[in-house]
């Protein structure tokens, strides 16, 4: 067993969702702050922001905010916002990498959407939007720890489980900030026993995973928390001929089985009688078949003169049986 190595990384962003915070500037204009230190505790979202950031200064004086959650396909928009700051002048420690931008919505190509309970606008392109208000702000080691009470949640209709209040985990995938690299979610490995949504047989987000019956998650023999399924079931759930497992299954099939799977039938050759029995094309005109030719012996008997039948004498009636002496 390999021993762990003690390291001292410069950052501890081990994989958390990216959020775009919209706050209100002193002049009433909106500001967007990209950040990744956020997690939920019931109806409270805890945020971590650098104390010197413009968004942190806005929240200390104006507590209203909107937590906008982008999807994996919007990572380029987040990266366009990263080197921008609403502070004017730009702080000394940011001047080598950041520049002042008064209108971040226009700079990133985003559309503001009015909020219902707070003053800052929502970001229309983000699938999930949480209107919130900062209830407690604490300072620690040059950062602000903000506890925000969520007031209202807005969600894209295609992400909602029909006839429920749940977000469909098969369709929603957050943008993950993993050691300053952007990632999306992979395939589902399992689900919690407290989950209120059915498990999914995932083919990867964006490929339309199909729901499967909800089953309790149990450990496999090797400790993997995935369900104990056969290799065939796992490869079928993975889907697509690009999967290595499906290619391995196809390699083990016989040529006839591969033909049936691809063309819907086998390679069985038809016999000569079956080929002759095949119906002719409509364009081919066939004449009536010739009359059958009689057999030679039958024709000779038909032309010969009739023969007379000889009369036979009737046999005498049986007499008395003689006894042997």
C-alpha cells in the first residue's frame, strides 16, 4: 500500500461549484462577482469572498444579492468575468492582472433579469438563480464569511421534475472549479438513501440519461458504492458504440450474431428450392405452362387393341376330407 505524501498546495479549491454573485454598487448599478467558495446549509448559503473584492464591499453595506449558478457550457463566460473588477481605482495588488469594468453584463454578453424580492438583478442565462440576503458577515484571515438567507429560487423549466418542486439531477450539472480548472459532472455513481428523486442510468450529462427504478445502494465486494450490476448491464447503461465495454461485447459475438444485431437478421443462405419459390418481378410476363406429356407405357396401352380375357373353369367344390390310415 502506498503511503500518502505531505504537501503544501497554494490553494485548496478541491472542487466546488462556480457561482456568479450579483450585488448593487453605490450608484445603483449591478456588479457581478465570480466565486467558487459556496455551500448550502438548509436554507442558508455560506459564501467566502476576499475582503478586498468589490463584491465583498457591496455586501457589507447593501446585503441584497443573487446567487446565479452557471452550467458547464458557460465556463468561457465566467473566465471573461474573472479579470474584471468593479473597483475604481483598481487596487494595487490587482493592477498587474485586473482592469476596471463598470458594465460587466455587457462585457460578458449577459442579460440582466429583474429580481422579485431583492434589488440586484438576476442573470438570465444561468439555469439556477437564488435570491438571498446577507444575514451575518464575519471576517477571518483576510476573507469575509457571509451567511445568506435564501428567499426565493428560480429554475429553468426543463430542469424541474414534472409535478414536483425538485431539480432533476439527470439534467442539471453545475460548473465545477477544481484547482483552478473548470469541469462538469460525470456519470452517476450512486445516490443517497435520503434522495427524493429516482436514480438514473446515466450516459453522461447532456446525453439524455434514462430513469431506472429506485433501488437501495449497496457496496460491492471491492468497496465501490456503485450498484452491483453485471458487465453487460453496465455497458448497456453506458450506451453508444464508442464505449470500450460495448466494443468488447461486440468482439465476443460470432459473425452471424453481429449481423443479426446490425441488420436485424442472420446470414443464412436460402436453398435452391426457396430461391425458385421466390415470386417473380412484376415486369416479367410468364406464359402458361405446357400440358403434361403422357408416359410411354400409358400411351401404348391407350392405342393397342383390346385383348380378350380367357375364361377359367370354376374349381370343383371341395369333397369330403379323407382320413389317413
